[in-house]
C-alpha cells in the first residue's frame, strides 16, 4: 500500500465536501424550479397533477377543436354571404310632385333591391281627390312594365347606395 499523505487527504476531503455542497445547492435549486412548475400547472387544471405532456396534449386537442369550429364558422359565413346577396338591402326613396298644381312632394317611389338589382319598386301617386299605388317587379334593374323616370331614378339611387329625399 502507498503511504497516505495527510495534507493531501484533507484537500481531497475539502474538495469533496465542496462538490457535495454544490450538489446540494443544485438539488435545492432544481427542487424550487420544479415546485414553481407544479404550481404553474396547478393553475392549468386546478389539481396540480397535470404533467407538461398532459398540458401539451390538452392544448393540442383544444387547438384542433378550435380549428374545426373555425372551419364550420367559415362555412356558415359563406352561407350567410349568399343569403345577404338575396336580401333587399339596397333602398332608395324619391319624393316628387306628380301633378304641377300640387305641392308638398306627397308622391313617392321606393326601390327595394338585392345585390343583383332584383326586387320591387313601389310608387304612390298623390292627387287632390285620390291616391294610387303601384308595385312593379324589378329584375336586373329593369321591369316588364314600363318604368317612370322617378322609378328609374329610385333604382339607380338604390344601387349606388344613396337616397334622395
């Protein structure tokens, strides 16, 4: 056996103790980090038992559900856009005096059209002793019945998006 040098053994023991202290400090640091992670995961599901993989899997599943929901919303949006093009959303009112001796612009024409300029034109002609109302179907901005200048103006204003009152 080799003779043991006492100062050398003391240095080795001190170095070993130093390495041990560093190891203990590293273990305490790791323990604190893990504790913080567990507290963070406890806020994810409330129990604190969820692992990182569980959280990632759950998040992936939720993301997949959201993608499916988004796809269905896109489909519904396309259907809604189709419905809106058929809605009578272009409206204009033109008021006028149908007869020269009448004042107050009591006669009017209303155009109610969809995006394809299909719809109806309603006219009310006000006279001294009577009022008459007319409804004419409109297809692509024109009608099978002849349109008055006021009805043509109402259609034009409705499709431009402005109204003259």
